[in-house]
C-alpha cells in the first residue's frame, strides 16, 4: 500500500498515541485504583500506555471526522425530540447519560477505499431507494450507521475487537505489521503482530496531515466535533454491552 493510500482508519490505528485521550504512567499500569483503562497496551511509536478499546473507538471517530473534514460526509446535530408531557421522563433519561441530540450523517461525495470506509459505503448504500443516488439518500444517525456497520459482518463479535481486527488485518496484509510467534506462555507460542516501525515512521507525515485536518474541524465546528466524538463513544459502548449480554445471560 502506498503511503498516499493510507486513510484515517489505518492512520489512527498505527499512530494511536496521537489520537487517544486517556493515558496512564507505566508504573501504575497494574494498579486498578490508578485509572479506568480496561485493556491497556503500549502504542507502537510511543511510550504512552493507551486503552485498546479507545483505540478502536478513535479509529471509527477519525474515519467519520476526516470524511467530514474532506467534505465527503455531512454531519449535523439535531436536538432530540421529546413528546408533550414526557419532559420529566426526558430529563431523567438525560440524567442517566442519554444524549439530548442526534448526530446525523449524509454522504456528500465518494469515500476513498479503506477497510472501514468500504464498509460504511455498504451501509449507506443499503439506505438507498431503488433508482436513487447518494445525493438524495436520507440522513442516518451515528447510532444507526454503526449498528448497521456491525450487522454487515459475517458473524457477531465484540465491536472493539472487531474494529481492531478489521483494520489490523489489512495493515498486516500491507506489510505494516508482521505475524510473529516469538512470545510464548510456557512452551505455547502466542501469535501476535509486530509493527514495522521503520515503515510506520515513513507514514508519519500522513498522520500529521490527518491530525491537522481534525484540529481544523474542531476549531471550525467545535459543537459538531464534540457531538460526533461523544456519539461514536456512546454507541460503541452500547453495542459492546448488548454483545456481552447476548453471550453471558
């Protein structure tokens, strides 16, 4: 894969330390009272300890945010409608974290090919009426889009892990990671993917360009930026909870 072909999902995966927000000192890594990171790992090109779940979340967010920053996706925020007489119930729902708004998405151009972008195109295409094009397609909420995204998978899997495998497998195929069984538990080899750090460093300018585009988006439209980020995080958590309940109850 040429560096120019790398899209936001791959860049947010490889350069996760530039996009995640949670962090922890390595000396506190095994102290559960020191942090709320559930699945810590070290970023390939940094000494930062980061949460794998947040990496997956930011891969999705960066993909959507960059499509908007490149004017390929329209993002709008609509206050959530409340039924007359149910304002008290709505306030109670918000107290428990239910959002006050819906984040709506609509295509405004074609998406460059990448593991996540190609899957998003499939979900959007499923919304089309026969004989129409994406210009006339209805807007879809982030929640509906991501639920549709995981329904396109061959089998239901935990969404955070699924995103990392989805994008990570492509990066292995393209040579940015290499399969290894050097790690062992006792005498049992453990399969892991080792990063090709030299090749990743060559792609650093692409990650810097992505970071600059997202920073401009955040400065130009801070409300939309924050609403999109929070909506992706809440939806990923919701889908993960539903998945866990499906297999544990």
